[in-house]
C-alpha cells in the first residue's frame, strides 16, 4: 500500500463491509445477487468475504458504486468522516490494490512468467483481504453478542425491579388494610365502652318470661 491514507481507506472499507455482513446480511445478499453471485442455503460470513473480495478483484465499477451506496444508506452514523469524504471511490481501492501489481506488469509488457507471478500475487492479496475482512466480521459479531447479552441483562434487571416494586406495593396495601381494620376495631370498642359508661346506672331492661310450649288440646 502506497501510504497511510490508502491504508486508512482500505481498513475503513473492510470495517464498513464487515458491518453490513453482521447487521444487514440480507441487503448484502441481494446486492451480490444483483451482480451475479448467489448462494446455496444460508451464506456464512466466510461466504460473504470470499464473494465480496472476488467482486472487488474483478474491478466491476458498477458493483463498487452500488456497495458504496449501500454503506452510506445503512451506516448507523451520518457524521462518519469516512462517509463524508473518503467513501467515494474507496471501495474500489480494495480491488485496485489487489490488482495493482498486475497493472504495472502489463504496462511493462510482462512475459508469461511475469503473468503467472501476477496471478499468484492477486491470489495472495485476495486471501489477505478475505482474512482481514473475516477478522473484522468476527470482531463485530462478538460485539453484537456482547450488546445482546447486555440488553438481556438490562431487561432482566428491569423485570426484577418491576416485580420488586409490585411486591412492595402489595405489602404496603396489605399493611394499610390491616391498619384500617385495627383502627376500625378500636373505634368500635371505644364506642361500646362509651355507651356503657354513659348508660344510666338504674336502667334495667325488661325481663321476658321464658317461652312455654303450647298446651295440648283435648280431642
């Protein structure tokens, strides 16, 4: 790679492609299908890495432009400096770097041996790009799993908090009901006591004779 700026672009492109693989695989799958690459079954991250690097190595400018558009559309941060200026043409940089030595060789009217070396160089650079992309995909997958685990813990903590609050409200209501019963009972006792204390001392209630069974009637 020629300089640090190109290295930065190269790594930024791989990071953004890895993000698409992890977060938007269906959109990326459709893009690849539109440009002649289809998968049997559910593609793995390795399948995506190989397919994307293969297309970039071909130098298909229409594919490169479409991939740039997809990165811009699905990137979570609109303030990304890379998207603000470096993205245009940066996707093609990856494929361009893979093909760079071959282009120089052609300019020198390479021999058959040199052409063979060019192909070996391309394979080597493509494998490097695939490994670098796969590594970034794995890193983002790990970050995704960590976010999911943190979210799960947050939901569980929130659920525990709600249950604790509901239990506390229920206990408070139960204590309140018990207090009301105690207060009501106390008022009743006080009322009876007050009634007995204010009743005249000589006051007696009439006594009623016991009930007798009716006399049998004579036939």
